[in-house]
């Protein structure tokens, strides 16, 4: 493909131009596109100083070029223009996704990979960030930094938190794939399609054990137990890792337990047991798409002369844009290097577009369909019976060379971006009523059942993770009832209300059948908490006005505190004692069991034998204190109180056949 030049001002973020812009760079001498797995994505080309449009190639302008076999032409931004030597100059470009290095995100959290991508998309301007990884783990933006820096290459990034994955960039769409490539059983052999090969083995990553540690804000260091990586060497090769930013020092979980968990996850997400084995080779790419190799594909290499036999993943490619073939590929291991592509950030954040997600999707579909030019419609005889049985719409007229294929037959309709053989994972509608699609944008969706991983709003403020049942909601409104059930589908709590009436929270027991507590605003418009025993008997009621009622096993009141009147009532036979004392101070009552006598307001002490029953005990709001003793028939024999003149009085009464003999003592 001949690269096409666009002025910086002519490209709108989020939209790939379909015009020829300033024009095609037809005098290009050489153009190479290099991409690494989870790493750099760059375009370099050489151009004559007097070539067409040479004077319009400027810093910040865009170049559209095809980067590999399968992807659509991509936009690259000019970042450097070399000096003219021998009548030509070299232009260095970065993929348009590098613009995300200039977009800053300051804060945010997510509980899954899907929610984390949605969180980053909210600050990505015209870019879309998505994933097919249905993995749950806590993701947190710990400091203001660029959106692209959270893709990988640093602690806490998407690749670090959610494990292995492979980024695929399609202009303004960045997708984290669980597996980007595939194994087409491509064999590269010396004497067949291999022209040059070199091998490098690196063991810097090997490690026999991880020693975790953390340091709190006060400088206190905690060292965890070493965890083996599973690798055995003739000598120890351990590594100390600081997890200070990952542990929760305020958690009830011991630091040793947290460090052990973090260490196991760290070992699982990194390669400490296998050497990095990189093989760089140049090989002939056959025209048959079954023999092609793309980035992240797995190939089988045979070089008998060097004793090399390996099945390795393609981790880096260099593509000849003009001849449309790979000039070299690297197979093996390549560490995440996205951090190398992060530039110094400005603090300003681009304004988010005003158009809705639905409008953007409609506009994008309209551009693709109405702006399409070219293509081939082929009536294909798949079973060779002499009758066409499927319709193919392809980018070439040969199914062995076509990359973009629409295939329509009795089994269904599907689109493949990797050739006639598929897979048809981008979009497929099959005759059994199923739809397979990478992404669906719709205005209204009606369904009887939705099975999902994570449901999120566009900005990522609210998410529901169906894989673990966790929900993060910006605001929750329940019309009438809200219920909570446990893992066994037992009702454990529910919140309910009536129209114009009271609201109440009911807490159930471990069986989910019996109510144990009720929190409500009752008919008196005051807060109330009711506690029930194992027999469903209401035993305790606490009221918002300060009232308290304690009941016996039959539900009868034994203590009634009137918070409004300041009165405590207790029925007879409640308080029984022999060798203790009871103290009444102000508006509070205390029982003391370690000395003899009855102390009343700290003034009067009665010694000798004491009544076995005190009934009832009252504290009245219109007197500082009152204490009296009566028998089982409620005859008061001892009464201590204060009158309205602030005088303390003690009344002693004796019962006789004719009535009472009264003796009154007044204390001043």
C-alpha cells in the first residue's frame, strides 16, 4: 500500500479519514512498520526531499499505512523528521494510540478487567478501550498518570493486575485480548521458507524464590515467608519484592497472610522458571493465508543444522508497507515494554466529546457502509456439486488470498478478518438463533435472560460483576422492597416500605425463616429497634426518643424506660437481693453487691435485715430521686423522696389490723 498523508488539523480524534487527504506519498523509497507484543508500534519511511508532497510532511501530521496482513490501514503520527542526506530524509511515526499518553487519569477503581477498561475509556477522549478478558480483581489508579501507562509495563497496570494478555490496536480502538494470535500449524524450515535465523537465550528472569516484605508509614518493616517459584537450580537465586503499596495495614487480615497471597499472585503472573528464548528470523511469507504469520501467532520452527526445534509465539514483526510482506519476525519471549512508549505528560485533560455512544456507533456504521469502495462478490460452490451454495464478499476475488470475508450460507452469516477459514469471531448470526459479536451497541435491548460478565455504565461509575456478585452503584433506589440472600439462596435481610407508611429493615436468623431484629420508623414517627429471641418473642425495644422496653420470655414488660417522661418502671418481684446494696443517683440506678446496706442518694443508710423484694422502682422526672419498698401486696413500708420545696423526706409505715402507723422524718 502506498502511504497517504493527512494534515494534523484534518484528523478528528475517534474517526479514521476515508479521503486521500493531502495525497498519496507515491515517491516513498522504503516504508517499514514495526510492532512488538505489548510493546512499541511504529512506522518509519524514507522519502526523497523533492518527492511529491515532501514539503507537507510535517511534525504532527498523520500517515495512513497498512501495518500487516489482516489489519485495516492504521494512522501513524509523525514525531520526528531526520536530516536530508543524499537527497532523502527519514520520517519516524508512532501509532495513533500513542495519543493516549497525553491523556491523564487522576483517580478511579474497578473490580474487573472489563470495568477497568471502561474506567480508562471515560478519560480517553475519542478512543475506545475494551477487553474480552472476564477476570475479576481490584484495579486502582494510585496517582495521576497517562491513560496508556496503565496498559502495562508497570506495577498495578492492566497486564499486571489481570494477568497475561495481548494488546491489539485498531486506530482509535485499543483491545486487551486474552489471546490475540492463533496457531495455524505454520512450519518454518530451513530449505523451505527460512532464509536467515539467529537465537538468543536469556536467563536473567530465573528465580528460585520470592521473599516478600512491606514497610508501613512509621518505618516498621514486615518480612514474609519466602515462597518457592518451583524452580530448582544448583544455587539459590531468590528475589526480594516490596509489596508496601499493595498490603492493607488497617485490615484485620494479618500482614503475613496478605504477603503470602500477594507473593503467590506475583509468581503466577510472571515467568521465573523458564529462560527467555528469542529466535529472530527472516522467512518467505507464502501467498496462501494458511501459511502466513501475524503478531502473537504460534509457529513451529525446524532448523536441523543448529539443533533448533521449537514452537514459539511471534512477539515482534517488521512489515514492508510497500511490498506488503514481513521482512523479519522474532519468536519467543519479549517482556512487556509499554512503559518505554510513555512520554512526559501534560496536566490538562482533553474535553470529552458531546455525542452519545449510540450516535457515535451509528455514525461509524454509516461511514463504513456508505463509504465503502471496491470488494468482490463471489458465488461459491463449497461442496463442489456444481451449484453455488454460499455468497462471499471479499477484499480479493480468491478465497486463498482474501483477508476480509463476509460468508453467507444456510448455516448463517459471519464476518472474518483473518480469511475464508475464519474464525468468524467478529460477527456471526447462525441458523440456531445465536449471535456472536465482539461488541454490540443498541438503543433498547429487550430480553428474558441476560448472562453477562460485568455490566457497567459508559463512564464506569457503576458496575455489577456477575462473576462474583459484587456491585458498585453510584446510587441505588428500590421502589418497595430490597432483599439480601446468602450463597444458599436463604433470605437474610430485607428492606421494605409502604406507600406513605413506615420503612423497616428485617434481619433474619441463619435459617432465613425467623426474624431476629427489626429497624424501623414506626407510626409515632420515631426510630425503633426490635430484638427477638429464638422463639420469635419480642424481648427488647429501643426507641428514638430514648425509650427502652425489656420483656421476659412471655413478652411481658419487665423494664420500661420512658425517655420523654424520664421514668423507669419495674414490676414487683423483679429485684431480689440479700447481701448487696442498691444505689440511686440522679436519674440512674446501680446495684452494688460488695457491701451491706442500702444507699439512697448518698444521704440515708439503712442497715440490718433487708427486704427480699423491692417493688416497684421509679425515678420521676419531677423529683431528683425516689426509692420505696413494698410487700407482695404493694403496701409501701419505706418511702424516700424529695418534695417540691427541695426537702428530702423519708416515710416509714407499719401495717396493723386497723391500718397503718405512719412516722415521717424530714431531712433538710
